């Protein structure tokens, strides 16, 4: 490492690694012991690696447990029995990286006066080609993971979180630091409702001490939270204004569950027309004071944005601040800086989701018009225009973004990383065709410069496969997942967490193309490795169990399938709780299985249980809630309880039309079921009208010869015959 400051040097841990015992680290401390009157004692701590809890572009984050030894009683109690350790792989092929930035910020803000706002560090140490940072472990995870499948936060809760983030930013800016990668994934949760909210800022991988006279600085971060000046739309201004914009985007998402600007095109329109999406805030019931405050954070021009210290005195925030707790500093100097390159961040960490476990590759059994299928993504094939756009027949296709303004000539590895990260950002915004383009672009250059077997190249291959899977292009996805798996087995080994992700993903793509025996083999292989590496109750392993059950069901091995579905449900109830969306998905899936084998009373019970939780957790209009409503109605229909069935199926159809539209294949399937219930009730004219509507939709979406289309035609003929008689 380069020359380091005293602040960084003093926080370095004296360390050795024990061989032949997994991954065990020993730290030695020299300290006084007033209790025994000893001037100097030497103590040691043994920390053993437990499991991987997060990762990013330059490394991983691991949960470690103290298994032996300890420091003085006061210090040991402060450190706790577990910790999170960020492992940064210092790959020299990626160029010179200044790790001092992160270490200086972490050391500075781990002081006791700041610990209520920042994740505390216990020190850092080095290994061969690696840098390790030991930090406190917050098991709830980060704000992104917490809110991913929850409804928008009430304004009072969003305000409380915003105040705490502002408090931390004010301390950073006071001390001359800008975070510059503020996002929900870097806001960790110490406590949440029903307790009081307590969040801390984390990941100082991009933090930069702002000093006048140092010339241009490099900016990096996560594209979704980039301020307009970082895209080149606006002249740069205060270095701290980047953090303020990012806070505004985070607040907007907390209040609405939607981004303020979903893509750079909308942001560019804001720059030209200066029209902020206030309507989304009003639709969410946000107060005028809250709207005004958010607008002050997201002013187009950086020097017009409110500062952190001024924001703390805003009328919307002020009631949360304890009396005499802060001094508002007016007229804080704002030091301009120059934006040059956009580069990738250090590995951020997340105690709940690995960045390499995209949700689309691990979805459970949702609703469908016939047998429920284990995939919630887009059905069918992408449009011909999309396919042509992403094949790159004569070069690299580029979406409308900052890269339209930059000539792609001999890009550096950090630029590859930025393209890959922009792909992830686009994917998370459900802009899948655009994400595919960015992953192909990153992959082409990573393969050329780093080689096909570099872990970054393999990461882009995995994400490209994920995008293709989401687009319903399962055969192409299979090829990508197989390539990623073979490369990761070679580079990382069969049991590495990333390898196991690719193993599961390949199984999912094989399932989707009907190769159920091969899919079963992949899921069993993934499960074996996951139990060894992650433990039997890890949530990723429970996902693979769920898919294994679906494969067994498709193979007609019903008793085995039921046992596996029940294993997934029991595991999720234990690990995640009864009302977690994944648990509710397993409840629905078990109900779907029971329905398919004709055990309708048991199926009804499962669907009612799933529906009750989904309405509470996801809301009445969520796709999964609507799906469970439909299948509950279908179960009641099979049980001969036609009036109950008709009411519930009507409600499901209305919800499906609202969520997916009138012409979606699931919507026309729901229409068929409602028509069937009306037919059983003897309301033949109504049944005829509904079934005619279903038939027209199925002929349009599925074709004239699809089995569901033929079934609806038979029901329609029956309704016509009964009406005439």
C-alpha cells in the first residue's frame, strides 16, 4: 500500500492466519489492565469465518465469529461475538486503487462521537493480495433489502430515516468528506419497527476528503443515484451536492416505491424542461412540507441544493431534532470540483442479499392459467426489434446514456465495471433489454482484456444470462449460465457461493425449456454445495429446494414433490417467518401442488393462508396476491361452492386486469375460470359473454390450437347449448 497516515496506521490490527483450520484469523493486542494493576498485557482473539453475507466488484463480505480469546472486558463487550469483515481483492490488473480513502474515512468515523451515525470499524489488516476491514455486524441488513418487497414507508418513518442520514452527512461534510455512493444498500439498519428506526451509513469505498488545490477528482458510484452533473447534463458545483441529490432519490423511493428518474432520458428531460415528478409524491399522500423539502434536495443545479446543515433546520425535519443537539452553520464553503471518470466502487455489503443472486433466477411458483410455473418474469420471446438490437452484428450497440457522449476507444477495466454496474442498475429498474445491451458491452471488453476465465468476465456472463432469462429467452440463458458455471468451477471451485448461483441458474433455465431431469440434477447439485457452504437453513438453499419440488412435480413424482414443497415451506417459516413474501410464495406453491393432484380442500386452506399474508405484506393489488385470490376461487369451484367461487374469481379478474392488462395470458385464463363458475351457477348468458371474451383473448395470445383455447371453446359451446335448451 501507499504511504499511510497515522490515523490509518494506528487502526491496523496485528494479524496472523492459522493454516489447516478453514479461515481463522488471530489478532494480537497490547494493552494495560487496570483491574489487575498490570501496565502491559498481551492478549489475542481468534475469529473464524462463518458465511458470505455480501459482495461487490472488488471482493466479498463475510460473517465471522469470535471462537477463542478476547481483549479486556470493556473492549470485548464493545466488539461483540460476531463481526462483518470486508475482503477487498487487490487485483493489480485493474490499475492503482487508493484504498487509503476508505481506511481514512472508516477510521475517522469509527470514533465514539460518530458511532450513532456510522457503521463502526474495529480495524484493518492485510493478507496476500487482499485487504480486510473488520466492522460491526448489523443482522437486519440494509435499507434496500429491507424495503425490497415491502410497501412504501409512511411519511413519518421516511422522515425519521432521512433525518438520521442527514445527521451523518452533516458530520461528514463538516469534516471535509463526501460519501459519493449514498444509496439504500449503503444504509444499514440497527433497529426497525416495531422498535424505533436506527440506521447507520456504511461503505466508504468512494469517500474522498475534499481539499482545495488538489486538482480534478475522480467520481464513481451507482448510476441510479447519480446527480445530473455526474452525467454531464449540468456544470459541476459543490462536491457535497452529490450526496444531497442521492438522499433526495432515496427519500423519493421510500415514499413512492418508484425512482424519481427511472433512466437518463427522464433526467435529461428534467434538465431541459425542469419538471419534477411531483404527481407521484401527491399520489403517495406526501405532505406539501415533505414535497418542498424533497425538491430542495433535488434542485437541478448543484449549488442550488440545500446543504446538509441547512436541511437539518428545515421545518419538515426540525421536529425530530433533540433540543440543543445541533448548531446550524450558515454559509458553509462549497468547494467546486471537476468530474472526470466514472469508475466502480469497492465491494459493498449486505447481510441479506448477495449481489449475485438476482431475484429473477430464484422466483417461486406464481399463478398461471394452467399448471403454476416457477417463474415470475416476462413470458414468451422478446420482440424481433429487441433481438436485433442486442445481437451486435457490426459492433457494440449503446443505449441513450452517458456513454453516448464518450467515445468507446480502448476503454479501461474500470469503464468495463461501470458498464456492468449500469446494466445492474437498468435491470433493477426493470429495463431488461437495455440492461442486456450493457452486459453484452461489458462482457465483450472484459473477455478481450481480462480473459474469458476472469471472475469479472464470468460475473458479466452470469448477469447476461439473468437478463435473457427475464426476457423469456431460456435457451440463450442456458448457454450463458452453462458458460458461467464451467468458468466458475474452474476458477473458484465447485463449492464457491458464486459457482452455486450459476448451478442453480442453469437448473432454472433447463426447467423452463422442459428438461426436467437435467434441471433436477442441477438443483440437487446446488443443494449439496449450499448445505456445505451456506448451511441447511440458508434462504438461497430454500429457493433451490422450492425449484427441486417443481422439477419433481413435472416429472410426475408427486409424493417426492410434496415432501420437498413442505420442506421449503417449513424452512422458510423457520428462517424468514410466516409473513415473509418468500414464505407466502411457498405456501401458495404447496396449495398449487395440492390443487393439481385433486386435494382441493387442502389447497383451499393453503391459498387462504397465503392470501391473508400477501394482503398484509404485499397489498391487495400485488400480482402474487391476485394470483392466490384466483386459485382460492378455483379451489372453491372444484369443491362445488359456486357462489363463493364466483365472487372471489370476479375479484381476482378485476385485480389481474389492473395489474397485467386485459390481454395478458394470465388475465384471459382468469376470465375462463370466471365463465366456468357462472356456467355452474346456471347464469348462461353471463357465462357466454365472459367465455366469449376469454376465447377471443386466448386466440389472440395463445393461438387457436392451444389447449387452453380449446378448453374455453368447449365451455362456450356448453353454455350456448344450455341457454338454448
